[in-house]
């Protein structure tokens, strides 16, 4: 009985799980004449102005071409 209950609960959580949202934006790297700042530890983070990484808090650095 416990196994059936656990399986039902797991199925309910799996059904309620929302899919990850896709970014429909144009990648920042394609912006012409703009300096792109990125995190040394998380290269997928790209911003158009200096600041800190939202994942780890490190300072963003200018991306080299």
C-alpha cells in the first residue's frame, strides 16, 4: 500500500512539473558595436553592461572577440 501511495505522489509531482522556459530573445553576442560582459565561471551569462553574475556574484568582465 505504501508503494502505491509513493508512486501516486511521484506521478502527481511529475505531472505538475512545468517545463523550462525557452529564451526567445536574440543572443546578446549578436549585438553590433556593443561590449558584452560575461562571467569567467559561467560563460553562458552575457550582459550589455558591467555588473555581477546572477549565479555566483563574481564581477562580469568584457568578452574578448
